């Protein structure tokens, strides 16, 4: 499917129908360090891709030190299931061990034909749209799959940072030298004179005057203060029963 959006010479394909398990595993593990994307279609379980074990939990420590950490996309079942206490699925381990930059796959059961709309829309959003982040591509894909027989947003999710950029940001030109400041008119004393503002001219529109919007300097701190306040409130409430018991 990727060949519809990516140049053929940039795509490597592994087919367990025509290759032995050993050959397929060797090829996948050897090329992992040079991959940007890895897409898997087929059966899988909590701990593996394919019944044959094309990739398993035991392989993750080998992949983690490699120079590349590709995005893994799995059109399969249970790859990113995260609700089992004390157990990490293959998708979780790939992400947390640093073997993948992100994993987009199913949290439960998935039927191949039900994901047709989502699969096509996600590949198009990633490789043939103006989506800047993987999160934006995921949202576009889910919106395109609203007519699917099963609500895909209940099954498929991203483990990783949705702000991960799909392509490098355009480089900005280097700033040039700042123009020399105008000392302003001289009143004969050698000291510059401040520009006058006419009665019908607001300070913001006067030359050399810039007024920031109210609160503009504090917006980036608002969320931090809100979170900190919530944490302090929770700690205070937890401490109340202990204080009451001390009083008794």
C-alpha cells in the first residue's frame, strides 16, 4: 500500500508467505537501524508480530541501541494493548525501550477489512498531505474513517508524542544586522527629543511605541500554575485526615 505514496526504490517488503521465518526475521532486524517507517499487516498477539514470531518482545533489547527509531504502524490486533496490569505489550515495549519513535496500532481486536478506510487515509495523510505532525495525520485518518463499520477511534491509537513532526521544518533565513537606531530630532541641546503623540493618535500607533496585549507575558506560565495549584490542593486534602487524627 505504501508504494502508492512512496517511491518504489525506498520501500522494502517482507512477505511471510514467500519467505521462511528465519530469513524474514534476519532481514527485518538487519534493516531496522535504517528505517523511518515500519508498517505491518497481518496477525499478531500481545507479545509478537505474526504467529511465527516475525518480531517479539525478546527482540526489543536488540533493537533499542540502533541508530534509527522508526515509527511502527500495525494493522493488526492487540499490538498496543495497555490495560493488563504487570504486562507490557509489544507496542509499549518498542516505545518505552526507545526502539520506536511511536507506535500506531490497535488496542484490541481488529478485522482487516474494517480498517480499509483508516489505512488508506492514514497513509495518504502521512505521505501525501500537508499534515505537519503524526497527531494531525492520525486525526485526519480517523475523520476519514467515520463511515467504517466499526468506530476505529475506539480501537486504534497512538503510543508516543502526537507532536512528532512528519517532515523537517523549513529553515528560516539568518537574521541580518539590526539597522542603526534613529536618535530622533535634535532641539539644539544635543539631546534627542521624544516623538510627540497627537491627541487623535493612540500610543500603540505612535512611531517607536509598542504595547503588548494585556497578559501576553504570562500566558506560558498559566498552565504550570494551574497544574501546580491542583497538586498542592490534592496534597492538602490528603494531609487533612492525618492532621485530624493527630488532634484526637
